[in-house]
């Protein structure tokens, strides 16, 4: 197992470095005043600073269940387990399925790959296109592995969005063969046009759906969740209790008070989508002007632009870029066995327009060196 390149980079860069590396939300868009008011309410009750229940405070689980119910995905509070970010959710699930085989997309999220390795899951990858996983190879592998980890909405790193057809094909494979999918959905609310129904909503008893407030509200709150059938939630809660007893109580109460005004959160999400869509257009336009060789698909949501510089070892290039005070994530980090890749993942949500222009100019300089 290796450390996350992204976490290592975040530790090593300084204030002069322009970073396109981390999946960081734009902190200028955090709903500061609303979260302040929610915090004041949370601190009015000293009981909120006590230990709390392992599966998460009931009122917050009810509100998260309502997210699903409004989309026609029937869910109760008992179907929800609050976790310390969706990363902990992944670890709990991997611990439950440890020492099994699992299908992952190619490329896939490095944080999940490391969690699976640590828990002895033997990974088999299936190529990922921009409209979703290749369903033929998926069906073939799933028929005997019966466990898969997928990110259907604006995938990390590729930014791909599963089509309705591929969502249905995956669901059919799961129902045909049994087993589970782990559907990771931290970016599902960051759509630019319309939200797609989750695969989990088609197979509620055969799925574990991961959600998070890190990309939509604040990473620092460290609150995510798992949505699964009640029996699975009970088993996962037992595993969670061996890790931390419960996720941060005060963060849960702050979120619970914040979400009392559902329209406020909906308005925040709408503003976030609009702002990120504008930032994406700024970034892709700057790419076309400054790195004409870079080949990419325009994302339909999320936080990332993924593409290739044909003939360039982008891991070697990023070492030069660090000297120029700019950084991105070379795509070899997202493959199980691909030491050299010409692909790059850029984050477009964090940097300002001026930083985008300057950062890409620095990459161009490194590329020409």
C-alpha cells in the first residue's frame, strides 16, 4: 500500500504553489453565516457535547433519509449510518467484505483502492468510458465476484457520468447474480444540468450508497453516511463501534440545525452548481488556450477535468511542475498497475480565474523545458 499522492502533495506545497491537485471545494462558497447560526443553536445545549449514539443522532438520520425519499428512493432513518466522512464509510464497508474479490473502475479513486488493499480485498478492474463502466466485461466479472465499487456521478478521477442505460445494465447484473455494489456518490449533487437517479435506487437491498457533506458544505465537519438495508446497517454499526464509538457529535448537531431550513440548503446547492459550472467553463477555456495538446471531455458536473497529453509521462512532468510552483495529479496514481500514463486530473473548483491562467502557464513552461 502507498500513501495518497494528493495527501503527500498537500503537505509539501507552500502558499506560492498553485494547486489543481486536491478535490477541494471553493471556501468562498461555504455558507458561513448559516453554519454560524446553526453552531450557536448546537452549543446552547450542553448535552450536545456528550457522547451520542453510534449510528448517528436520529434527527440527522431522518433528514438524510428525507433526501432519498424526495427522489423516490424509499428510505428510513434506520437505513442510515452516520460516518466520519465517507472515507470512514468506505473503511467500514471494506472491513465487512475483507479478503474478498471486488470490481473497481479503471481508473478509480485512490482513497478507496488503498482502503481495499489494507483490508485484503483483491481488486479486478473494468475499463471506464465517459458514459460509464464497460458493461460487457463488468457482467462477466460480476457473475462470479458479486461485489463492485462504482462512482457513477462525475467520477473521481475521470469525471465521467453513467448513462441511464448503463445504470440499468449494472442494476440488472446485480439482480441477476446477487451480491452488492458500493455506490460512492460524493459529487452527485454537483450536477450542471440534471441529477441522475442512483443505481442503488434500482437495487435498494443489494447496494451500499455512500454520501457526504464534504463537497457540498464543508470537509472539516467530517460527516458522511452509508445508506443500506437495515440488517446491513446493524452489522456495519458494530464495526464502526470498534473504530470510534460515534462520529463527531457537535458536527452532527450543527448539521442537524442547519438542515432544519431545507430551502436554505437547496438554495446553497443551486448556487454551488451555478458557480462550479462557471468555474469549469473558465478552466476548460484556459486549457484550450494554454495547453492545446491536452485532450479532454468537458465535464457535466463534479470537480474534475480529466484528459491526456499524448506522449508525455505526466508523473515525470509533475516533478518539473513542482519546481515551477504548480501541481496536479498524474493519472498513474489512479490505476492498479500503470506506472506510466499520459493522463492528468485537474481540479477546477478551488482556484481563481487568475490562478488558473497563471498555473496553466507554469505547466506549459515545465512542458517546454
